[in-house]
């Protein structure tokens, strides 16, 4: 989407990225659906015709989402086996509720994940009362229970993780935590005293072009980016266990911990 916006508008790329980041920081997410409508460089250029002019960029975004929004190989089958074996599965994300709910439903995770924890939704711009186009039932999980994390609490705060574990009625020794971010997932689990498992196969930080773009438009503050960079230095954070090629490798770890 960003590439098409720059192609259509001819605006300075540095200005575009900086303004994207400012809007995303305002709403606390890098997935803000109305970001183009609130960029001063585009508002000044197009005024009331902004969305019409940017429609090709929006279409590009939607097409890319349809193409790339999929589970990693083996995830669905592994979750089915884990759940069939009697394990409780909970997901914890910093993505806002609406966007997380969309992905869960599209990926067929409703029911495979017992509990989903995420922040509540951000506020909406003036004149927009809702993001929803369909009836309310279309956005509801049929089985997964969706709960909200406290406002302003973010990874790698270990208190959130220990609170979730306690709320679900388990102990730290009964818990295995899997994540693809060394700082936000591995370090958090270690600080919480929970067995950490690093999903190395899914680490976005290793996809340099996409990760560099994310850093340009992210809602993260410069301090958060610097902390993330430090965490990626070799030896800064050492995972206890690693999934190198597939999520399915978690099965042997879980069996080893709970036999």
C-alpha cells in the first residue's frame, strides 16, 4: 500500500513514513484502518477526494492481505492435535481487538484457541461510529473466549503473562510460552519464570525489507525500537528452547514437560 501511495501521490517518502508513524503512535497500533485519511501530506494534496484517489493503494493492500494471510505450514494440524490431547491453548497479542478478531476468523482459529488476550480497540476518528460493515454476529467468536489486557500494558511486561496464567487457573510450571520475538516473547517469559520457546521460523525481524518498512511506520517509540535492536544482538537474549523449522516441533517439548 505504501509503495502505491508514493507512486500515485509523488509525496516525499520520508514525510509520508514520518506522518504514518505519528498517526500510528496516536492510536497505539500500526494497523490503523484510517491512516491514509489522517496524513497531512495527503489531505493537503487531495482534500475530500483523498480516498477516491487512494483507492488503488487500498485495493493493493486488500489483495496482499488475501494473498499472504495464512497460517504457517503445520500450525492448524498441530493445534488440532494439541487440543485433542486435552491441552488448553491461549493466545496473547498486542494487536488491537478488531484486527486480531478478523485474523482469527479468517484463519480458522476460532475454537482451536480456547482464550484470546488482546488490547481493546482504539478510538475511532470523528464521524466514524464503527469499523463494522456486517451484522454484529458476523464478528463474534463461536467458541474462543476473547478477553482484554489492561490499557497501556504491553510486552515484555511479565505481569501480564503471569496474570493470564493465574486467571486461567494454571501455574507457571504448567505453562509453555511460544513466541517469535526475542524481547517481547522470550525475555518476557523468562522474566515471568515460564518456559520460553522461540519460534525462530516465524521471526519477522529476519525479513529485512518488510521489517525496515515496519520500523518506518510503526507505532513504536524510538526507545522501543532501540530496545528491540539491542535484544537482537547475538547473545543478548538466549531462548531456552527453539522451534527452528516448524510449529509442529512444539509437540515434543510439550510432551517432555507434561509427561
